[in-house]
C-alpha cells in the first residue's frame, strides 16, 4: 500500500460515486480493495490512517489481500493478520478477505476478523503478486485435488501414491454421499468436489453464532484436521518427497492450532460486519459469500 497511490484511489472512488449518481446509477454499489504488503499491515500507524480514510468513503465493503498471505501461511502470520485487521472494524463496514483459503482463510472468518472470504475454485488461495506477471494458463484447480481432511492439495500422481499406502484410501478418500459417488470422482470431478467441501465448511461455521464460532472452529475443524494430519504422516507413503511434504503439513497445522488456541485464550475479540450478497438467492452462492 503506497500512500500516494492509495490517496489517488480515494479520489477516484469518490469521483466514480458522483459520476454514477449523476448518470442514474445510485443503486450501483462500490467496494474498495486494499492490496497490502505484510509490512504495511503490521504498521499500526498505516492501519489507523487507512481506517480513518476508508470510514468516509462511499463504499459498501472493504476487501483486503496481503502479499504472500494465504492457505499455506504460518500460524503466527495467521494470528497477526487476525489481530491487525481488527483495527479496520472501526470503519463499520464489512471486511472481505481476498485470495486466501484453507484453514487460514476459515480462521479469519471464525475469529470474526473478516466477514467474508473470496478465492477461486481450488486456486487463488494465496495472494502472490508475482502471478500477475505470468500469462494465465487453463482454469479450475490446475490439476490439483483437494483433500479436506488434511487441508492440502495433491496432484493426481501424489493422490494415487497417497492412496496406495495402507489406510490412505479408506481414511482420506472422499466418502461424502453428497459429493463423490466413488473415489474416482475425486479425480474426475475435482472442481465440484472442492466446491462442495468448501461450501460445507462455510455452512457449518455460518450456523454458529459469531461469539461462539472460534471455539467451534478450533474444536471441530482444526482439532479434526490435526488428528487427520498426524494419521496421514504415519502412513507408509513410498514417495519420499510426498511423505516429507505430508510431515511438514502436519507441523504447519499443529503450529496453526497452537497460535489460534493462544489467540482465543487471550484476545478481546471484535467482529467484522457480514457483507450482503448481491447476486441471486442460490444456496451455494449465499454460503460462499456469507
């Protein structure tokens, strides 16, 4: 967040609002997106200055994305994000976390730091500015398959190797009757599989009152994933690199749990407002944006 560029964005936002109103577009809503470096996010004076200016802008929601923050972020980085973004609650507008997924993105929602979450279908779950410099190739999940039990993506070869280990297929294959009819569907319908599993995670959290959501998230989602990650790390996976990656994934999730449990014990929580969905009334759409 460069001060001069953000200042220009304020002016452009106000000018756009005036022009839309002049042309009969008073019903058109505006959102404001902040793309921040970790240094800017962690600077209290920067956050206070941004919040003060955003408070008076003619906008509905504030979207925030932080460079290199997303689904694979560390526990300490996730905790820092949650604590820092709470300073934006003073503007009394919904906060949407952009380009972040997995347990990390769900953590921000569960702890009330943000009121919405946005990412692609098995992609764009981390804000990496270097990706802007590369031409887009293909779409969807890019060949990776979501294994929700361990909060991890594997490509087809990795998932096959994972399933070849004794207990791998029975413990981690999708046996959700609402999702995959058989294990081959995880490969053939990977995007649908991801959407259904992420939607169920969000629906479960949405059903819990915001004041109790962090406790529920830690007990049902994080603890469950920690147990599954430990079980996955104990499998005799013959692919050495994959086995090492699964062990590292276990450590990442355990550290995330430690950071969030400590945050939950010590923090005085505040909660973001929830953005209003502007599209149709389909159940999936409402869940993904709420």
